[in-house]
């Protein structure tokens, strides 16, 4: 008897990671628990030349999570390039992104999907909006300044462009100009391309392990 093939994914979850060995095990499990009851999906973790055991942990998890695909950069390229690598390799028409530090809650993904299904056809980006931040005072202030400057200069009408959890149509993402740090400007880029953006309130969690890669100067 021929075994039936698994259904094609209707959502690809792209997660860029760099030195996140303390967080990826829990994050993979949370994504699976959030999405398995909802729709067929795949998750692509893009290891951006981690120096710790992130890659080894992810490869070991593939035995427990058949939805998991692991991609690797041999040289560190940055978060935007890691996201771009994952989107290009994705098989679904819609992409969800999450930060690899575990501060985005995968339990918010079904709400983003539901918001997409209720939205008008012009909406091609559902952007997470961290209404309650769980970061240090310094990081909250620097993020607030960055969001204010971007909003003033670009008029993207988005309160939290730096939030890593979002839902975007793959074809639209691949239409956008690629440059370093483009992930911080997705709402403005999507609007510039002629599509609509909707912000969706999401939760935010403290980092449980590893070290943040961001601070005041970046």
C-alpha cells in the first residue's frame, strides 16, 4: 500500500536564529502546538552562522517535528538576509515570521490568520503590535524612538514596525526591494508597493535565555 503524501503547507513559518540554543527547542514545540490544530504548515529555521549549538539542537528536533526544515548560513549575514533566505525557500503562499528569542508567542499565530481571513483583499501584511512590552527600559525607549522616527519619515501608519511576528503574502514579500534591515521597514515597503497593512495586537514575553542582539545603537 502506498502511503499518502502529507498535505502541502498552507503557511510557512520563518524564524531567523543566531546563538539561540537556549530557546529553539521550546519555540519549535510552541509553533507546532499552536498550528497543528489549525492548518497544514511548515517551519523554516534559518541558522545565521551560530557559534553555539543552535544548529545541532535544531537538527535533532527534526526527528520529533516533521514540519521542521533547517537552513544554514555559513557566514553571518544578519536578520533580514536570514528572513529572505527562509521566504525564498518557503513552499506556502503566506509567510509568518517570528523572532528566534522566544519573545514572540506562537499562540498569536491563529489570531493573525483569523485577522487575515476577515480583512479586505488589499491587506497583504498583518503586522504584530506589542501593546505591552516585556523588555528592559533601555530597549523599550530605543524601540519607541525608532518607531516614532520611522512613522514620521515614512508615514507607514504602523505603531510597532519592529515587532517580529507578522503574516505576509510570499509573492508580495518577494516583490519588495531587498536591503539590510529591510525587515524593520516592511509596513512602509508593502504600502509603497500598493497594498494595505493591518496592525494586530499581540502578546510579548521576556527573553528566557541567551543574549539580545539589539541595543540603543542598532
